[in-house]
């Protein structure tokens, strides 16, 4: 059996946490640092009034629209629709924003509970965008094969809101729209679990990222001494941690974004299969072996893989979980340094790697107990249903 090059000691994991803490603090002071620390100018509201809101979610294959109803402060989805927006045939037809908006409006107009009482929109938009002070966002560039030129450097929300208000099949007038990314939506969804001093939103799926609420007066680059907190989207997948291996270097070298997203390339589902294939590069493994396949090596028929491959798959997944724990600790150390009264933190996690990889959540929790500062706890909140839609709805009414 080969040596486990993916093993990390407790001391190394603590060093990784400290390194991330330092880089988060740099990102709170200056723009364009390794950890971007992007402020989202939406302050979550406590005690949301009863009512209905339109929630939208687009960042992958499907565009989803839903009516989210709040009763006694608790949100629930009472109607939803979705349409496929991300395939070669559909995407090729998007020459201008009106082509995209037409498809979205058709989906929204089919919502059963959309009526004149629904005037607020929350939009989870997971493409590179700059958050604006009014809660909207400006599209910086497209990814995933999309190219709609007249939307770049334009407001994502405002143009959609105006189009919907002019659509003949939508029987209401929208007055406001809030735009946020999926990690902040995940964070907002976790806020419904009470009893914590602070919260962290975490995604470990195809990619990875973290977000947390931070005090305005602690975000030095904003130069804002007002009271209150806002979400900070770390874009933590770009963290370049110490102790990566030569295998990680090869995976990075073969990627289409060499030198960036090094943390993401070590832990997320989009790359775990690449790590495995690189370890066994001299053997026949299907070319599209991915993170889901890697997970199956741990749960499938033991006769499908030799013991060595099963062991390496376990080593890769275990390292991912330990690195995630170290990153949570790094962010926790920032929060506690900013406010020493923070003792209990709720972790709202989403993503297939976190919830579907065998023993992954348990290993993250075990490492947190080892690595966290004395007197500080991080509790993994129960798995959430549709965090992007619920989080967007909360943003809309905040």
C-alpha cells in the first residue's frame, strides 16, 4: 500500500486555519486580495412580517422560480416552477438580455400563487457579479458557456424587474429586487435557526465557498463606522493553503484556470475525481470519473475497486473534510477576534460533497472539536431544503 500523501496533522491543520484567518483579514482591508471578502449590502431582518415573495434561483442548469410564504416568521415554498436554461441549444439562442428574460418570465407567469400581493423579488444569481449598495448586483462576466453582451457591466436585478413589470402575463407590479449569490443565500437560510451568536454559510459541492455576517465597523475597506452587520462573501475557494501535494500541482496545471481556486481544487466535487485519476494516471480509469464516482468507491460493491483504490479514495475525501474544518476554524477565528462575545456559531451547510459523501459531515465535526479555540463551538445545522430559494426570499424582505 502506498503512503498517504494526503494526511494532514493537527498542527498542519491549525497552520492552515491561521493562514486563512490572515488572508481573510487582508481581504477586509484591501480590494483584490487572495480572499476577496465581497460585501453584500443586504442586512438580514429579524421578525419578517407575514406575506409572500417571489424567489428566483439561477446559476446552473435550471432556472427556478417559487412563491415563498412567511407565516409567523417561518418560510415555506407554496409553489414552484423550473425551466432548463443551461444547455447548448438554449444558451446559443440568448443573443440579448430580452431573449433570457422572455424564458424567465414565461416560467414565472406559470406560478399558481403569483398575485398582486407579491411585490418583492429575491434573486439568487450565481455568476460573477459586484454587489451594489442598493442590494442589486452588476454582472462582471459570464461563465458556463453563456454570452449575452448587453448584460455585462449592467445591473442584474433592475433590468429583469423592469421587463417583468412590462410582461402581459404577470399580474402584479414588482417594486424591489435583491440579488445575492448562493453562499449568502445559504447563510440567510441558516438564520432561521435561533440561539447562536453568529452564523457561517458553507457550500461544498461542485465548488466551494463561505460567507458570514460581519460588523460594518470591522470591514476596513468600506470605511463605514455605522452599527449593524452585513454578509461577507469570502470567495474562499481561491484560498491557496499550505501543504498541498505534487498531485494538487498537477491537477492545477491541467485545469483551465491554472493558479487560481487552489483550495477548491483540493476539496470540491468538481476536482476530487481529477485528484484520484492523477494518482492512478498510469491505469485505465474512465475519462469523466468525477467526485460522485469517487464517493461511490466508498459505498458501492467492494469488488468494483481494488483495496488500494478504495483506500486512496478515502484518503482524498478525508483530506477534503479536514481542510473544510480548518477553513471553518480560520473564519471562526476572524469572527471571535472581531467580537469576543461570540461563543456559539451556527453552520449552514449545503452541497452534495458535504451531505452525501460517507462520514464527511462526521469527520468535519470531529476536526472542529480538535481545532476550535477553547470555549467556542460550531454546530452544523440540519440539512436545508432549497436554501437558495428560502435565502433569497429572506433577502427580498430584509
